[in-house]
C-alpha cells in the first residue's frame, strides 16, 4: 500500500519540535492514548485550514468527537493563546524586530467588556426573534 501524501495543513517535523514542548505528556497511569498528540494537532489544523466542519474530518484522522474533545480541552487550558504568543514572538525575533509589547490598558478593558454578562445579554437581545426583521414563518404552510 502506497504511503499517503500529507495534507497541506500537516505539521512538518520542524514545526512539531516547536509545538511539542507546550503539550502536556500523556498521563502515566491508566490506559495509554490510542492516538498521538501530533495526529490530534494535525486533525485540528486540517479543520482550521480547510474550513470544514468537525464531522467532515477525513477518515485518516481520529473520530471527530475525539479531535474536538482535545481541541476544547486545550482551548480551556489556554494552550492556543500561549502558543500564539510564543510563535509571534519567535517570528518577530527571527525577523530582527522587537518582541511584542504588552496590550494597552484600553484594549484590556475592551476585552473584559466583551466577556462581561452585560455584553452577552445585549448580544442575546439583538438576536431575539422579536427583534429580527426577517420573516421566519412559511406563508404557504
């Protein structure tokens, strides 16, 4: 059987060496994981790069629910934000630029407001059926 060509979103060995230290090693107790962390990252990158839904992951990857579980777990742990911060810093330094500065206080305040209950309530109010101008009923039914 011929070896399948990698997808354009597949990590190279060099990219994997940069990302691997940021992922926690598998627990020593219990059953060992069925799939490697690199395959999970490749599956997540496939969804992100291709724009497909989780359910449309090709069969070469683990089941979409397992891939999404790891994506959500790492998102909750803040892995994606930390990775982005580190990678941006590495790229800037490699290009001879200064390290990125901290966010301005006005940006931090705006980000706090976006996560506040007031902003969530206003978004829900704007999305209510009563406030929607489009007709949602079927006239011929």
